[in-house]
C-alpha cells in the first residue's frame, strides 16, 4: 500500500540533559516518513529552504521515500530550537522560524493524487485542507495536529476532522480540543466531530486507541536510557500507519497491533537525537522489540 505524508521538514537544534544536536533533520513529515518507510512505500509532500542540505534528502531517498513532492523554495528552511529539562516530556521552545509549506504554493505531483493512505501530519490546517481538496485517498485519511492550531485555527481544524478517519493527538491537546478532563470522555467527544478512531499519545505512559467498537491501551516500551523525545509522536504515527498499510483489512485486531507497533517505533526514536536512530533500524529490529512487548503484556 502507498502512503502519502504531508507535513513539515525542518532543521532542529535540540538540547537535553543527555547532550545536544545542531541542525539535525526534523519536522513532523520527516519523522513520520522514516518510520512508515520501514513497512511501506512512502511519498513525501513538503517544502524546505534552499539551505536544506542535499545529504539529508539523499538519506530519505535511501529509505525508498519518494521526495519528488519536496519543494525547495528560496530562503531558509523551517527551524526549531528546543531544550528539555528534568521533565523530559516537555520541551521549551527557544526559537522558531516560519514553515515553508503554504497552501498558496502547495504543489502536488500527479502520481501523488490517489494514495492508498493519506497522512496529514502536524502542520497548518489550511495546508491540510487544501491538500484534501486535491488528493483523494483510496482507503484512509489520517490526521495529526497540535495545541497551536487548536488555539488559533480551530474552525479550519474541525472542518478537516470531519473528513478524517483517524485522529492522532496527545493527552494535553485532547483535553484542549474536547473541553473534557477525562481522556475517554475526551476521545468520545472528539469522535462527535468526525474521526471514527482517536489515538491519544501519552508519551512515556504509552497510548490508547478508542473507536466506536473498541478500546485499547498500550504502555510505552520500557527503556533504560532516553536521550531525546523530539519526534516520538510523529514516529508513533508513522509506525502505526506503516504497519497498518501492510494488513489486508482495517479491523479492530489490526488497529490494536498497529498501536503496539507505533509504540515500539517511537521507542527507538527517543534513544538518540533527532532522526539518527530511525535512520538505522529495519523491520527486523521492530519485530524483535514488538515480540518483547507482546511477552511483557501477556498474563
């Protein structure tokens, strides 16, 4: 199955209690593509500045990611500088510059128009909405978002939610979007706005999936060392969607397996800075950790 991922491509500078990395590849689409490409054919639709290193594009291509939809624009690439303190789950944004991907300049190659799966990774809802007008996925539309868009572009976001099959959102954002304190109540309230499946990402506490037919919770994979949580949520979504695309049908059982695989994929991301760990792993690495997770949950 083919997966089209639309989102940001960035250069990140990250500092945590365990070290730092400068000008490392980042952005929601970058992490999601690298994770999903472990399982399935992936196409990237994004934009970067003319200063985006060509070696980073080659890294994506080496993972069999189609980058013909990555537009190189005049000017600088979207950059984010963040720092983590003792609470490794919360990042302090030190500086950020505007994203390059805009709805007015969205260029969609012809062979991108009908993917099996469309993942609208975290980016401006206006970009996501414009993409939905011109792209017709054959099987599934998946959406991710963040607090910035909930606060500033809620109307546009809710319009897209009505067209999405699955929504990924983190714990804090689910409460913001729904106005509910309880996460199950939050997910049910969110489903009233369109998506039939809501996956709430809870960082080091795992994730849970709620649909109209099922409820499933999975813990985070236990790790002795965590270096950088940046991109873990995007990697979770990419691993989830990539694995689901390998299954013949979208069933409650396969959605549960995809949730576990998402957690497993994210566990690799946090073991090093930026995308370094994701670039090195393969399907066998994920399967081994998946089996350990299954043994851990068996009782």
